[in-house]
C-alpha cells in the first residue's frame, strides 16, 4: 500500500508539471451559435445583393443587326468629335478611329449583301452615307 501511495504522489507531481486540458463545453455552443449567425448573415447578404443586382440591371436593346449598325455609327460620331465624352464633357477628334469604324460598316455591307431585310439594308445605307459625309466634313475642318 505504501508503494501505491508513492506512485499516486509521483502522478500528482507529474500532473502539476504537465498542463491539463480543460474541455469547456460552453465554447462549443458559442462557436456553433457564431457559425449559425454568420450563415444567416451570409444568406441575407446574398439575397440582398441579388435584389440589388436585379434593381441595377440595365435595359439593353435586343441584339440585332440594326443595333450593331447603330453602335458602330455612334462610335464614328464620337471619334469625329460630334458626341462629347460623358466623363470629361470634352469632344475628341480621332479621324483614324472614325475611318476604322466606317470601314467596319462598309465591310458589313459587303459581307451581308443579299442577306438583309429591306429595313436593315436601308438603315445600313443611310448610316454609311451619314458617317461618310460627317467624316469628309471633319477631315476638311467643316463643322456642322
């Protein structure tokens, strides 16, 4: 029995020197509650951002040949300084860029010959006429 007491004392000394791990069940509940709270916040944020995204979605025109022609025509007018930059409120003139976009329109005319509706052909013809005349005026320094 004396030997058992000595061993118990040795174990007590070991226990005093070694750190004890105390399992606190409360921290598990706190961690779980925090995890659930963060999950709820994430779900609310996701549903809120999707409704914000839906509210901020722009209404763009339907993709069509006429919309493409219109877009390229606008680019020509912008490059000719006929439309001001919405950010700087200045007008810039880049004849090379204007000519490039006019060439794109001319290429569309060539590649789509015989495949356009009457309306599409009319819009393209009128656009080409307008941008070519605007280019000539800009190149000659004539303002309209």
